[in-house]
């Protein structure tokens, strides 16, 4: 599961066979996914974290939707990972956290 809003097991993006399955764009929230989709420039799949790391606000890895993403990475399903997170300290910390957990 990608973390996008869905009424079925798969969201509309993941269910679309025409999308590039091995390309995953990581975003913070569903509105970020919607903004990228409106551009029409990206044809891969997504993973929504539902936030970003923020120790000051008490948001650690446990509060983010990371498990399924790390499982997809470990299973070798992802060929290209795009980190489309905020360009601030919290976004950078989240990117660093994720890159540290990428499989070799």
C-alpha cells in the first residue's frame, strides 16, 4: 500500500498498469501527490509518508508511513526512488533518514 487515499486495496495510481512500477516518488502528504499528478509530467508510482521527521514536534520514524516503503525497497520492487520532500530542515532530515536505510 502506497499511503494514498483509496476505496479499494490499490489506489487509482497503483492500479494503473500503464504507470512505471519500478519508479517511486516519495511525498509528504496526499496534496503533494495531487500537485505532481496535475503537472502530468510524472508517470511512476508514489509513496505517501503522511508527514516528515520533526523531533521538535515529536514526530519520529514510528509516526510516519515507512514500513511499506522499506518493504518495497527490500523486496527489490523499486528501481528508482525520487524524494520529493520539503526543502527545509525537516524534509532534509527525512531524506537523510531514508537514504540511510536504502538497501545496498
